[in-house]
């Protein structure tokens, strides 16, 4: 029986998790990529995922400026 106080995943940031998933998939694609366009696309996927992840972290942790 499940405990009523079980709080697994309540503070999960889905966008950061998905961005991390995109980075990992880019790495896996790069392992199997042929030279040329496949490598460029896999590296672009990794960079897009990193930019998404770091941008999300900056957005979530920046101080709020209220006038």
C-alpha cells in the first residue's frame, strides 16, 4: 500500500529534465553519426539542449525585480 505522505516528483522541473534528455539523445546520436551532416546535426542538438537547459536554469534562479 502507498504512503499518503509520499512526495516523489513534486518539485520536478519538466522543462529542465526534457532539455537534459535532448542533450543525452544528441550525445547518443553523435556516437552513431557518420561524418558530415549527421555529426553537425547531432552537435547542434547537443548545443540546443545545453542552451535550453542553461537558459531555463538562469530563468528559474534569477532574482525578481519588482518596482
